[in-house]
């Protein structure tokens, strides 16, 4: 899966979330564009991860998952290489950690990718936040 979250510009307290679920060969088999409370980019990234993990647990149980994100901080914090210092991130980190821990150890991998390789998840996040809605209309998803 690929994830991205954006608090928008300027941030208004609600983030757009973009999630893509891909097959082993890379074809998009499901996507999600939604919103969640967030004031910063890091909060938005965590909200996108949480939404993606819940979607995977619900719709694709017992599958191995590779989660691709362009958020270096998210990856480093969840790997234990960086401390979670920001108070608003702590409950999001805890929720994400609990969801990740429901996967067997070898069944979940978190990978940082360059932003250029995450454009579709980014576009879904911006559309969910209130973009032109062109992507969602073409895909048959209404508000």
C-alpha cells in the first residue's frame, strides 16, 4: 500500500488522506480518499497510516503488507530510530503501533520512498481535502 496525508495550505485542522492498495504486481486494486483531524504534516501522515492499516485489516486480512510512504519521520519513529517528541503525535503513534503489532512480525514492512514516487497517494489526499474532485469523480466516488 501507499499512503500520504496533507494538512493543506494553510492548515485548517483537517487533513486529506490518500491510500492506495496495490497488488503484488503493482496494479491499484483499492483506493481511499478521506479526511481526519490534523494540524501538521506529521499528524496527517500518521492519520493516513492509521486509515490504511484499518482498511487492510478489514478488507485484506492475513496478508503481507509493504507500506510505502514519503514521510521519513514516520518511518524513523515507528522503527524506533527517532523519538516521538510532539505531544499531538503520541496518541497517533500509539494507535499506529497497536495496529502494526497486530500483524505477524514478518508480515508488515514500512518503507520510505521518494516523494516523486508517491504522487498518486498525494493527489488523493489533496482531492479528499477539497481539491477539484476530478480524480474522485472519474473514479466514481462521490462525497
